[in-house]
C-alpha cells in the first residue's frame, strides 16, 4: 500500500499517477476503516496536501437541506 508522506512538498503530488495512488489509498482505507471520523480526517488532510491548498474542510448537509455542519478541517482559513 502506497502512502503519501505528510512532509512531502505539494509539487510532488501533481502527477495523475500520484493522484490515482493517493485516491486508491483512501479507497482502501474506506473499506478497512471502522472509525469514520478518522477516515474523514485523513481524507481532508490528504486532499489538501495533494491539491496544494492551505485550507480544506469536510461538511455534512443536514436533512433540512439548509444547515452545514463542519466534520473535519485542516489548515487555517484567513480573511483579508
């Protein structure tokens, strides 16, 4: 199983092959992981690194169709 190192620079994650390996890893984790929150946390952090973003979050849309609940986030959102 290939894992994207946490300390890798974003530039190393720009190839389609690396993206495919990273998403495959998350898929394997989704099939094996019992703790959904742990999987969501890893997915948010991995995708932020893969896309080279400073901030990423995962939200759930509640049944009312209007309310979003933050389930996981990484980085810091700054406003000008």
